[in-house]
C-alpha cells in the first residue's frame, strides 16, 4: 500500500497491556487494532513488556 505506515503505541488500561497498531494511509484513515498481552510479548519480548508494566505500575 503506497503511502502507508504503521505506528505502534503501547498503553496500560484497566489492568491490561495493549499495543495499538495505527496504520495511517495517505488519506489519514486510521485503523486501530488492540493486541493482547501474549501477542505483545511475541512482538516486543517479555522483558520489554515487564519493563513497561513496572514503569506504569510505579507511576
């Protein structure tokens, strides 16, 4: 897809970790998809997930 790019945002919400994948197409259409913790671990690694959880839980 020409002009498309993906941005990954990580959120902590209601006791769950979400990764939001935003795909911005040339006409600024946003597709959002929430991915669960297990898939998040497979994407960014368990140690990264735990570091994010520690950061959000201590804030």
